[in-house]
C-alpha cells in the first residue's frame, strides 16, 4: 500500500483517480481548492490545497503526513487563437497548470529525498506534445510542464525518485463541454474553429479509464518518462514523433 496525494480531486480525472486508488487499498489524500467538493470520496484525508497559493500547499503537505507518490492533476483550460488570447489568461494558465504543479512537487520532494524513494506522476496531455489551433495556451502550459518534469527525472535519478508524465487524449470529464473562449471582433480565425474545439464523444475516453491507467502507473515497479493514455493520444504522439523536421508535428 502506498500513500498518495492527489491534486485537483474534486471532479473528473482527479476524483476518479482518488476513488480508484482507494479501492485498490492505497492511503489516498485527496485535495482541492474547496474541500467540500471532496465530500463523498472514501479516502483517508480530504484537504484544502490551492496549487496557486504557497501557504495552502505548505499547509496541506504538512497535514498530509508521509507521502510516497504525488499525482499532480490540477489544471484548467481556455480556447482562443494566439492573437486573441488575453495575456493575463495565458499567465493564469501557466501559473495554474505549470507553476502550480511544480510548486506542489517542490513541497513534497524533501521528504521523498530523505527516504530515497518516491514517485512524481504529472497528469500532462497529448496536447503537451502536439499543438492545435484554439488550445495553444493550454498546450504551452503542458509543454512547459513536460520540460520541467524531464529535468526533474534527470535530477532525481540519484535519489530513488521516479518521474512520469501521463498524456491522456480527450477525456469525457465535462471540462471540454463549455470551454471559456476568446475571439477577436469579426474573427479572422473563424475557419480554424468551424468544427469547434470539443472532440466528438466517440473518440473520448472516460475519467475512469484515465484513473485506471494512473493507478497502474502508481503501482508499477518502474515507469517510463512519458505514457500516452488512450488510442487518440497514442496515435497523435506517435505521429508527432515520426514526423519529419520540416512538417507539422515537428520533433523537439
């Protein structure tokens, strides 16, 4: 049994992961900005944790006790062409999706290093490897997270701490149903969004499917750095990795 802290556990993938890991017998510390949103979760602890607030993070980690694995899941999204993206909203996305994830990792790492054992599991996205019109800011936040996590994997290898990035494709969690959208007057980018940014339901995977994959990554003895989750993610990431340098899906 492992002791696992999950951020963003109020709904969607985070809540499903908390339930799945608790069902498998792990000690789960579920966290969210509003702990009342965690009511009904049968977990060991339900704590307030706002990834954008250092004091909140520090207090939650202190209350959580010993942690073996961090499942960093909290995130947000909006849709806009790059020119139409308010810069303050880009900053908010980066603060939440990227800096927030690293803030919690930094808070957990001292105890993991002392024990010379642990795992950081970041919930990234297939959009952390491939960008498309409308989600550039979200992708940027996940690309940045992937770079920081890759650096952590190198830096922590000598401390017995694994780092892995889960990359789900589109998930039917509700987060994509009513995305905040920004447009320019007489939107010149309308053709890019003619079919919308919400993927068809038939290609989505459920939060429970992602949760099961995350739980497997918690339990595996060793993990790769990147793990696409779901057929769409697997196909998209494979296409990006195989694309020539002068074409879309440029390899980094």
